[in-house]
C-alpha cells in the first residue's frame, strides 16, 4: 500500500511539473487596444486583463497574476513645460529606482530604457516616442513591469507589443 501511495504521489508531482494545460499564460492570443481619442494602438496578450480608462482617456493599463505584472500604454499632449525629449530621457537615465541594463539612446523621436526596478526587484521596460498626430504633438509611453520569472513569456510577447505600439492616423 505504501508503494502505491508513493507511486501515485510521484505521478501527481510529475504531472504538476509538466505544466498545467489550463495555465492562462500559455496558448494566449493577441487582442488589440485602440485609443481613438489619442490615435494610437497596441496589441497585448490575452492573459493580460485590461483596466478601466482614465478620466482623460489617455490610455490603459493591463495586469496579470494579481497585479504582479503591470503594463501601460498612454499618450499625453507634448508641452515643453514638462521638458523636452532630451530631458525626459535624461530623467529616466538618472532615476534612482532604475538599475538600467539596456538603453536605446534618444534618436530623433524615441528612446528605450530597461532593467531592474530597485524598489520591487522587477524587470521594467519603457519605450517613449514623440508622435506628430493630426490632433497635436503627443508623447506616447509603453511601460512594462514584471517579476523575473516572467522573462521567458515577455521575451516572446514584447516584440509583438513593441511593433504594434504605434499611431493609428
């Protein structure tokens, strides 16, 4: 009887470690969020849950795993009062909470910073670009924050999200 219980327990453990076919983070599809007021879009994996729109409808946030994974796609009207693209890039480079492991220096209208956020030890990725939309110049920001254990998943979905994060006009 003890042998049967040990074999049953080992079989159950192997099945758990082999992966759960009901895992919501596997076999996902992509959905599209379009912000028609600010004229931008992004594709996001279906395992992310879209949050409510802000009062100004400047974008959306998306979460998974009880909020441990956070993604946002936002747009705001560009004003020099808030600083130039150069000053925004410098601010991100000098943010004491960011341990930067990758940066795509500012080109004519965009930059990227990525690394580990010191305050919560999560991976972060931030892309910022300047858009000259028909309804005004805007700063678009895509920000991701996730536990290191999600790196394999985001290595797969991040390129799709980056390519799709663009103007709709």
